[in-house]
C-alpha cells in the first residue's frame, strides 16, 4: 500500500497569501492507509465448519447430469490446487435423483414390457404370434426416440415416463390386427387372403381409435403455464409413439404375420370355428351378460347411473395435491430472526439449530448461510442486520424426507429463542407452500388486515409455520439537521451525511488494482467508530462542536422494506401445508378468509401452491374440453354419424368410477400427474369402443339384424378388447406398485388413474356401450318403420283414390 501512502495532496485551501504554492502533503502524513479485511456481513458453515458456498446453475438447455459428472470429476484436482487441509463437500446435487428416477422408470418400463408380452402369450397361446405382436413395442419406442432427437428433447423423467406409459398402449393396434388375421386363418382362408381381409376389416377402426388417443394429447402441447412446460414434451412423446404403433401395425405386423404365422392344422369351416369360440370360457361368461343387458336396457342404464352417482359421491374424500414429491433428498430450511438481530447473535442461534441437524442420523451433509445485512451501528443505518439463516440439508440414500421434516419441526418449532423456523423441500416445485397476498394503500389498514389473515391461516387445520412478510419495525437512527445552525458553521445536510457515514461505516471512494486483484478504497474518519447513540451525538464536526449541536439524533422504529403490487402496498402471509390434501386445506383456508371482516381498502388473494394448483387444473380442464371436441370430430368422420359418437361421449364419465375407487383404495392424491391420467382416459374409453362399434356396423351393413349384430360384434371383439386392456394394465402395474421405489412424481399417480379407468372402461365398452347403441338404433329403426308405414298408407290411399 506504499503507493497510496505516497500519494501527494495539494488542496487549494493550502495556498499561502503570497501565492507561493505550499509544499505537497503525502496521504500517509494525514491518514492511516492499511489493507484490511472487509467486515463480515454474512457467514457460511458446512457440517459445522466455516466454509465458502458456491452454486452452479445449468442453462435452460444444459444437461444437469452431465454437468454434475464433469464438476465432480474436477473436484480432486481443485482440492490439490487449493492446498492441504481443504475439503470440498457437495451439499445439493439434483443429478443423482434424476439418474435414480430414470433408472427406476427404465426398470419399470422393461418390467411392464415383459408383463405385456406375457399377457399376449397367455391369450394367443403362440410364441410366433406373440413375437409378431410384441415387435411393435421396440419399433414404436425407437421411432419416438428419433422424434425426440429431431426436436432436441432430452431423455428426462417426463419423456422417459411418457415412453413407459406408452408401452402398454403401443401394442393395442398390433393386437387387434393380428387377432383378426388369426381369426381369418382359423376359418381356413388362404394365408395372403386372410391377412389382407383381416387388415382391411380393422384398418379403419384402429386408425380412428389411435387418432382419438393422439387427439387427446394434442391440446396439452398448446397449454400454457407449468402444465405446458412440464407435459408438452410428454404429450408429444406419447403421440409420436402411438402414431408409430399405428404405422407398424398396418405395415410391419401383416408382413411378419405372412412370414411367421401358419394356418392351423386340421382346418375347420367357419361355423365350426365360431361354435368352438362360443363354447370357450370367456364367451360363455360374457355373451349371456351382454344379451341380458341389451334386452333389459333401461335396467342396465339405471344400474350404471346408480354406480356412477355412488362413485361421484366419494369424490370429496379424495386427497388433492399439486405435484407430488419427486424423490428429492434435499431439505431447505429457513430461520428468521427478529428485526435488528446482530450477526453475532444470529450466529449463536444458528449453531443451536445446527446441533439439532447434526444429531439426526439420516442427515448426510448440511450447510447454513447466515446474514447478509450490516452489523453493529451500521445495521441501524442500513436497516439490515442478520435477519435470516438458510439451511440446505442433504439426506442419506435411505433417508425418509417426510420423517426428517417432521423430526426437524418437532425439535425446532415452538422454541421462541431460535426465531421462526420454516421447513420445506428443496429442488421441487414448492407444492406445500400456501400464500395469501394482502393489499391496501394505507399502511395501518394493511397491518390490521394482515394480522387478521395471519390469525385465520394459523387457525386452519393442517397449516403450520405461518408467518407474515409485512415489514416489521426495526430500530434505526434518524438524524434531523438544523439547517440554520449548520449553515452558520458552513455545513450542509449532504456534508453532515457524508461525515456520519465515514465515521460509522466509511464511504467507498474508488477502487485500486494491485498484485492482480482489485480492492475498494474506503474513507473513514479517524479514531474509533461510534458504537452507541451517545457516541454518535458526540461526533466532532468541522469548525468545532459536535453532531448534537447541529442536528437532533434519535432512535426510531421504521420498516425494513415496503412491498408494492400495482402501486399498492402488499404483504404476504405464508404457511406450510402438512395435511394430506392440499385441496381440502385450501378450501378450509378460503372459507376462513371469506368469513373475515377486513378494514375498508384491504383485499386478499390466494397464491402459492393453491394458486398454482387452481391454474393447472383450469388449464387441464380447457385441454379436456378441447380433447373431447377433437375426439368427437374424429368419431364423426369415422362413423359418419352424430348419434353414435354422442353415445361414446355420454359414456366417458362412467369410466371415472374405477379411477376414483382405485385412488381412494391406494391413498393416491389427485394431483397434476393424475389429471393427465384422467385426460388419457378420454382416449382410452373410446379406443376399444370404436373397434367394437365399427364391427357391429359392418355386420348390420351385411344385413344382420340389430340384436344379432350387437351380440356377434361383442363376441368377436371380446378377446382383443380384453387383451389390449390387460396388456396396458399389466404394463403399468410395476409403476403403480412402485416396485423400484421411485420413478419421479409422474409414474405412480398416472399409472393408478389409468389402471382404474381401464378396468371400468373395459366393462363399459363390453356392456354399457352396446346397450346404449341398441337403445339408440332401435329407436331409429322404429321411426324408420313408422315413416315407411305412413308412406305405404299414403300410397295406398293415393292408389285407391285414383281407382
């Protein structure tokens, strides 16, 4: 620092009357110049030892896993470069959780593939037929992966989850096509003719059924907000996989069937084959039920309505959530101190919390960051101080996130000396944070309204760690300058402010560069900085006297910060939902808030997870309406009728019965992933029904009576419908059971919803849809018969009159 000490000063005031320049004065002669360490305003400790924290954030198109691996690979070299005694500890890393979730999804997907193939083998009882059908799975997935690559989508939890979900669905078209080919081969038809006829009969139906499912996912790609961000790639992946399965089923499967399928030995005629089918276990159980339902149509519909109403009455018992835990092993905790707390006091209180964290066996590492404001008397000028300490806690692989959170709350909350403790997840989407925004122009009104909202939230069951962000009062020093007295001594308000700042915390003048580094140049008044209000009042002023002679120096309460929204003052009241159902907690909180009598000029609005959940469900509701409209248009084009598509649309709500029952039975919350599953059900419900009704219409065009066409259509489509449903159910079973113990936030809820819906929709397709179809078509036939009879009568009358 010798260069600064030898800096010469030649102030104009130093010129003598004769005009002869005064001798230059060195800075070192009038001031002490020293290189010192800046006073700490924050502290960081890792596992109880002083440390320096470093955060690395991936760019939007960055690969989190690759970045993590590269950073970890450089750690040993960094330790060697820094020197002995240095330890680098990774506190939070999303990559292991992502890798584990991807591994789990891959495992569940492979298990699902195996189970789907086994279902096909059981039904077809032929290795050749099973292999021909199963080839559609890897081919469809491969085409979907190519599409992901061309669109620059990464293989993450969502896209891989979409492929896993699609495994059970991509085999459906191949099953229908192959089963129909085998049926014609069993009738004794020549191989090429049997394949062409079999494919031709179902090509239109499988195309329409696949397009309806794709149409369901199409609106998701255009939904805004978090739903679009998360599930846009998901929907694209499923849609591409399904379109690929359609292509494979109509091209590759028939070719493989020609090469590998052999006509059955000892061929029977068609009637003999059908008689053998009728004597099978499945048809002997199903056909009487179908005949009873179509003959007692009103009774069947009433029973279905009663089941629907009874199931819908259970909806209030469903737990709702926003986004479930994604398997993260990191906990974020925040400790808030009273306003004006010194860094030293905050440090001591943080150490008490660290001792609790360190005593939990499931904790692997933890880090605390304390402070960020000023210290001492400087904090009273800056309005800062160490008001918060934030903790990042990483659990061991076998650690239970929820259990550790509950343990931390039990040991830390309620201890007033530690301040306010808030425990939450890190790395997730903040799905447990409730928030209410209170707005008012008048600070007094805002304070009163916020107090009432805070009390309402505190009294809501399932809500803990309630706190308000309204600006607390913090002691600060106010200096009111007597302008006349100050002016008489040649002082201004600006000059006095500069003198006080230099005396208390110094003023940064500039920066200097030396030895390859840059340092601030801080000018401070000589002597010890004032440490109390009395010492500040006694601060000497130029020309004699003290600060107390030219200004009033008092301690007053003032706000730490003032938040505004749209020009109005705003306060936030937040809490953590610890109840099982976010929806139930939000409903109760809303009820209590609506009952409040807020002062005039004050309003409130729900935010946080409640607002996110409402927005997500609203967007998905719009997507559902759009999906139903698209499905309806596809079915109108397929059946060339408005009535038959309406039959299928009316039947969609009945598919929810299985979903609701299975959600309740498994204790699964109705969250964002489950809502996507409900959206999928719209396509699933109509898929098999389209294949069934298409065959019934073919029989009727061939001249078969209505009742016989319905029975024969149901009988001949029974096996492929059961095969496709069971293949999808068993493919999703590993995800629903959580065999791997993970797989991300999307796997289990979505699988549970689809499995439950598939069970009820399969029964719906096999029983209720033919019943509704029969009711509508019988009515049409009766009207047609009446019109024909009327026309015949009119014709006879005309002929009689002419005669």
